[in-house]
């Protein structure tokens, strides 16, 4: 892939910003050897956004956390198959069917997500998040169906902390962030300033509803304060490109291996092939691996591809067959997927 061939993709991203559909866009493309092209565009009003802006990733957090969990399993420090009620007696007390890290990472625990907007508007914190998640109960038995759920990731990391007696922030740092040189990634909300990218409510279809009577900044701070294991990381395009390149390279970057290649293959192998994610419209069936989404029939990615998006207008996409890592970061609560699809399609159009 030549950098110049990516002109159409970067132009589409620019138009989405200049038209007012997105507040900013950071687009990066890399391969196994390094960054091919990285640029940022903003509206020219308010905070200027550069390629080093720290953005709220939302659900791109999931594959990063899943990689840390897989690293622990690889080292024999935490079993993917042990029921989490071993460390969370709250689960036994609620009477839910036992589920494991495998179930959490593949969204097959049976739990639905709670209404986070309502919880935040009522001043709920992390303890209330745990209580409400458990109280929601299981709509299906563990392993019975795919049901996308973010907050079960927090049950998993709570169990990890109790099992290892180590804060999960430290686990993540040692297993993933530090080995890969992801120096700008973490759960702490950056201080106000030119490096912290805003997250705003937009008018796109499907945009996240506003918290009653609060500003965008307050809503982001309330969301970030939960340090959500399924959606709370902040990071930069630089760090995400490094993370993606490690997966393109089979679990290694700059001579540092975080996962064995067979475990990378395991993480990125679709688990919903047996109908777990089937819907009435087969074109929108869920396709998921372990912490990663997989391409469906309308996606230009190869069968080996995988990725994840976030509700804050973010996407990380990796296609080893085409030696491709794509990062797209913007700052709109929900509704940006069609815009990111436009850019991703143009990136694939640049592959010779």
C-alpha cells in the first residue's frame, strides 16, 4: 500500500469534519513494518486536534483488556475456564448460573447491559454498576447465545483483582501497555488541555442521548470515572497503531512478544459461527471472536480480519491477510459507524 493511494480515504475523513458531521477525525494506517500514513483534521473551531490527541476509546478497550486476560492465561496466572463466582460471591448470592472469562470475552454470559445513562444521572458509581449488572440477571444460559454486554467485563476484572490481589490497572500495564510501548494509554481521564480530545453529542442518527441537564464535559467525566473495563480506556492513534501492528505480526512488536501466535489465532477465530449471533436479517448477524469483532458479508475485510469500534466514534481494524492496521478516532457519542465505514472502504480500495 502506497501512502499516496490513501488520498481518497483521508479526503473522505476530512469532508466528514468540514461538513460538520464529526467534530474531528484522526486517521492512521499502518502495516507490519510501521506507519504508512497518519493525519488529523479538526473543524478549526475550539480545541485544535493533532495526531497525538488522547481520545476516549470506548469499546476498543475490550480487545486491549482481552489481550491482558489472554496473557495471564498464557502464563498460567488466571484460568479462562474458572467460574468467576470463585472470586465474586455476589454472583452466588444472586443465584445466576456460573460463567467464566471465556463467556465474558465472547459476550455469551447471558447478561444484558444496564442503562448506564440513567445510572450516571442518578449519581451511581462503580459499586452500583456491579450491583445493577448482577441484578439484571441472565436472559439466556451461559454459552447459549451471543448478547453484547460491556459491563460484564467489569465483573471479570473485579474477579481478576481479587484472584491476583493486584489492581487491574497494574495488570494491564505489565501485560500489554508497557511491553508494547503504549505510553499514552490508561483509564485516567487526561487533564484539560490541547492533548485531550473532546467527546460531544451530535445529531447523527443513533447518537447517544444526553444526560439530563449536564454538559458534554461533565458526562465524559462521569463516564470516565467508572474506569470501565469494557469501555473506559483513553489512548492515542500512535498507541493503537502499535497495538494493531503487534497483532498483524502474530503477537510480537519490536522484538517483544506478548502472545504466542497460536493464542493470537485463538483470540481472532470467530466463535459465533454456530449460530450464536444469528438474527432475522442474516446480513446483520453478529460475528465475534474473543474480544474482537469479525467481518460479516458486507465488510470488505478478509476472513482473517478482526477489529472493534467504540461508541465515541472510534475504530481499530486489523487485516493480517492484507498487512493492514486502520485506526479512526473521532469524538461523537454514537452514530458515526456509517462515516467510518466510508473511510474503511476507501482504505481497502487503496490496497493493490
